[in-house]
C-alpha cells in the first residue's frame, strides 16, 4: 500500500492509502510519487522526520553540521558543562539516526518555492549539482510547465525516484513551505530562526541607461511610490512624470519595498507592476521616464542609482556596502525551512551555504553568506551626510582595522540576543576562529544605538549590546580584546525610522595590531554628552 504526500491532492488531504503496485507508483489524481506504507517503512520515515526536525534546530542555531544518509556527523567532544544546546541537539539527532535510520531509497517529493530569486538557469544548475553530489543518477530537468515551474528528477542509488519541483512564484508561498525568501534584516517580522542564510542582496533603484539621474533619496522614493506625481527634472532626469515600476503585491520584492521605503504610507494606484524581475528591467530599459526597484542581482544592463539616506549619506549598492548591510535597501536571501523539513531540504540548505554553491551565487551578483573582512573605506558611503557624526572613540578604535561583514541586530531599546542574532553570532564565531588559526588578531566588539532616549541612554544601551555579543563570542572560544558601546552616529531627530533600525546593531572589527580596552566612557547628563 502507498500514501500520497502532496497536500494539493484531494486524496492526499485525507491521507488516503492507495494501491502500490511498484516503487514508481503515482497518485491517479495528481501524478505525484507515492510513499510505501508499512511497519518498517513507517518506522524509518518517523525516524527521518524526527532527526530532520532536530537538525533544523541545529541549523537555526548556526551549527556547522555534516549529516548525510548512513553517515554519522563528526562532533567534537566537549566537557559536559561546556556543551551548547545546539551540540546536544546534534548528538540526539545522530543517536536517533544510528539506532533507527531512515529507509534507504525512501521517495522524497517536495517543492522549492521562490526560485525566481536565482532565475531558472541558475536554480536548475544548482539543483542538478546538488543531486549529483548526493550520488543520484539520471539527473535531468523538464522545460517549464504552463505555470512556469520546473521539475528536476533523478534516481537514488536504491533505485527510487526523487522529484523536486522548482516554483518561480516570487516568494509568495505559504510561510511554512520550503523555499528562498528575500527578508529585511531590520524588520523583526521577516527574520525567523528557521531560515538559513544563502547570500546578501539589495534592492537597486534603476533607470533607463540614457537617463542623466545619478541619485535619489529615500524620501523622494517614498513620494514616488505613494503616487505623488514628480517631474523628472526635479530628480535630475528628463522632463515629464516619472513612471514607477515595481513587482507584484504577492512578491517578496514588494514586501521589501513596503518595509524599507513606504513604511506607513499607502502605495499609489498608478504603480506599474510586473510578475518577474526580467519584465520589470525590460520595461525600464524601454522607457527613459521609468524608474524601478529590482534586486541588484537582476539589474542586467540598467543604470543603477545611488541612494541618499535620511542623514544625507550617499550609498551605492556595492558588494561591500551590501555585505555589511549598510546600504539602506540591503536584504537577506534565505532558505526558509518548512515546519517538518525533509532530510533532502536540510542537505540542500547546507549545499547552498557551502563553497560550490556560494561560488556560483557570487558570480550571479549575490554577496557571500560567509562573513568576510572589509576595509573601512570600502564599507562607508560615497559621501557622508552632514548629520552623521562618528564618535571619536569609534574613529580611533577602527583606524587601520577591518570590519567583519554580518550585521548583529537588536529590537528597539533592547540588548538581548534573539534567535536570529544568535545565528549571526555563531556564524561570526566560526569565521573568527578560522581567522585566528592562520594568524593572531585582535577582536573588537562595538555596539551602536540610535533608540528613543538621549545621548547618555544610547551610550549605555550600546555598551550593553556590545557586552551581550562579546559574552556570546567568548562562550564559543573567541577572545575579545575590546568591548565598547559608541552610542549613536547622528542626532535622533535627523534619522528616519529605518535608518535608526539599522543603527540598532553591533559591529565586529579585527585588527592585526594589538589593541587595548579604553577607559569607561563617562557621560555627563544634561550637557549633550561629554567624555570626562
């Protein structure tokens, strides 16, 4: 007997048990592969699902894992008192797999949504490479069906079929489905602990190649998106109304525009919407009065404008400004794990974060998911705004040092590390330990705060944020030489809400030279904040 898995099938919704004449049996209603059911099979599948859920937690906690079918993970032994919760989860998952492994060759059929984030060619190549590395044979993919989806099929070593459906739906799938999502790092509602970072991208503001415009402010973008008629000459472009092009309302790209630009404003009714990035780029390329917002990795030959933030700083979406998440419209490309992830989904997430896939992703325009060191000049804006005032101790400490990419963010008025921040700290810790293994370095943890309250309260809050991250790094064996809160980079009234959200962060800097912990900052309340 067999059971059908896809929820889209009416028989599957009732968990129907169907005749199973052979291992390639298909559902008569929807054509999906059927899963053999029996005491042994059910037992194996149950073990696989339990282990997959445990491994998903380990992934969310940022642990480097090495689980493959029929192979136990390599876990470094630690004293009981030093074992992390993630290490305990890994040990439990490994024990379950060893005592009750999943059935060899069990069919696994699932859909990967949001694959238009990579495009049909790259997403197909990556999936084929992954399945080949897994030991599958007869790997091939079908042409897009009428809905644009692509089916990648292969056979497992045991002879059973593996079908993976690539859905190009703009990230509009249900929140619990597996797939790629574009999420804002400053939106607490978007970041989840069931997401695996794949790379960094950004919304680029594009115009026709012949348009003389070179920059646009976030305030001007908000006016355009809310339906206000703006003549191109006011922005340095050709005379005539600017026509704004965006993605469909169901897409992740539009969700980012809403979070990062529109805010509380309502979208204009005359926005020109498109079902794909390619269609949007083509429309802008054919209209000298057009302006569009599209992921940087999809801009093609369009002209990319600089963006001016609320402090007056001018930013270009460069690999460095995107990797450090300082460019105002930066976002993360993540693989969202389903509630009950299959082992295949977990291994595919590991593959995407690995060196082979990362090399392909970087060539497509994404910034690396792995933290890297960036020179200070490369991480800054083209022009610093008049409102930006870097604290003197921040300037002194970072002189000659390099910034480690990877933003560690916080909720407003909080110094607590949430689940996502713990993932980011774990990722940084692994990279810092690799760095220290090749040469001695000095690690500095600098907190930033631009939250409600005055100068002194932000200094104190930034100190607490730096201390939280330094404590988490030290718990993973990363010695920190300097722990310092530097307060805010601009007066609060001069900063828009999203710019302030980007300043709720901790930065990790690395210096080849010895550094020393500075004396505590003494804030004299009522004087605008002075150091004594």
